[in-house]
C-alpha cells in the first residue's frame, strides 16, 4: 500500500466577507511538503497558523507560501504566516519588478524609479509581503506559467499576459480617470433578480472580472491520482489560458477531481464552455448522492449575500460535482490523510431550482 497522501484545507477566514485561505500537506514518493496558498484577511492569519500547528504536527518549516494575487482577502493573513514560521519560499508576482519593461506603455511616466514607487503604492498588500520576506531573508520567486512549486505546476498567468493585465488594470496610472468612474459604480449595490430554471439551464454574467482577479496564479497537481486545480479569483481569460496550456504538462481534460471554484462562486469568472472543458459536459439528470464525479469547493462566508451565486452552484452540479462551501466552516479534502477528531463529512449544497437573471 502506498504511503502517499494529501490533505487540502479550505479554511473559514472568520470574516463577514468571503476570502481565501488554503493550507496543504502532502507526501508523494516519500517527500513531505507543507504549502499555504493565500491567507485570507489580516485577522485570518491566526486561523491559518493555528490550523497548521494543530493538524500538520506543528512543523518548523513551510515549504512554500503562494500569494495568488494582490487582493487583501487573499494576502492579508500571509503577513502573520511569514513571521510565524520558517518559510522556504514565497511565490508572488510583483509588477514593479518589470517597470523597465512596462514604462514605455505608461505615457505619464518617463522615470523607472517613479513607476516602481507608484506600483508599490497601488499594490500595498504585496509590497508589505515583500518587506517582510526581505527582512526574514525568505526567497521570493515568480509563479509564472510553467514553473513548479513542489508537486504543483502553474498553468497561468504567462508573463506576457500578466504584464498586459498590469497595464489594463483600473488601478494603474493610465486607467486613473476610468478608475474613478468604476469606483462610483461599485458604490451602488446591484439588485439581483432570480428566475426558476429547468435542469441544465445556465445563465452567467456578461460582465468580466477585474484585471487583478485575472492575475491570479492557477495551480495544478496530480496527487494520489487525483487532479487538483486551485484557481483563486481567476477569470475566464486566465482559465482559458490555463486550459490551453494544460496539455503541455500532461493534463488531459475534462476530468478535474478537486476543483476550487474561482472567486467565491462568482458568475463573472466562469462560463458553460469553460466548465465543459474543466469538468465535462452537462449530465441529463442530477447524480444520486454518493455517485458524484468530482468535488467543487467554494470559499465563501455565510454572511456574504453575493457569494456563491446560484447559477455557479447549479452549473457545477450539472457536471456531476459535489459542491461544498466554507459557509458552514472549514472544508478538508484528501486521500489517505490522517484522521481528525471532531471533523465530519461536509453537507453538499443543494441544487438551486432558480438562478440569477442575466
């Protein structure tokens, strides 16, 4: 019997707003590793630290910490993680490293140092992680498409696409005027109406997610013959880039076994076509309990009225997924992983008979 195992924990970040904090421990071929992908909000850091100490045998070292992108609901808690453990590697993308490559694309800047300074002001969460890592002498590495982080391979973003997203972002200098308009729209909470829908009907938003979400690092690993895909807040562009690259690393699709549903189950991040490529085409009827083809995990707060969207839950179930959410507490998934006292099987989300209108 193989001694290989893995356990992936999607933690409840302890906030009224949704955030991502994922801890992983696995042993493949006798090599043991502990990873952290995102750490939720700043106050979530203690939750991540306590979980690792309690369930991962209080390790002295974390092999890899990955900041998927710059948003505070992903990076905030990593500050405490970097200070609490000996961390072998920090993986994150820092746009100011490429200021000399980008400066010709920003008409308002002619000085690289000024652009570096401005980009650090725009992305303070990762700038602070950089400061902590440098003080702790933690190597910072670039998680671009094709690199390996332990057993995981980064499927997206490619460097070229990442740099394009930096330029296109509403936060960066060229988009400053547009950004003010966008902020005004964001202050108005959109009203969502619902419609009853038959099995298999799918309606997603025509709006795209932000450039920052599209910068999300998408990671894939085959652990114990299970295909695991971590997507953070990736949008349709990033997911398609990852899917197009998948054959290069031997990933045949559809057939993801453990699927992190992007951006807390937002309707702006997936589509029928993308889910067909990832999970397979829609089934003719809902699978009976216990016969599901895969597990789809959503990081969402119970108090977050906007996530997950019913359309997304429906769409995953259409493809035979058991859908679970951190709304009721942390979710653990694994193979051959150590038993935990007090942990019980997660209750799948029910199939919604209605979904959001387009």
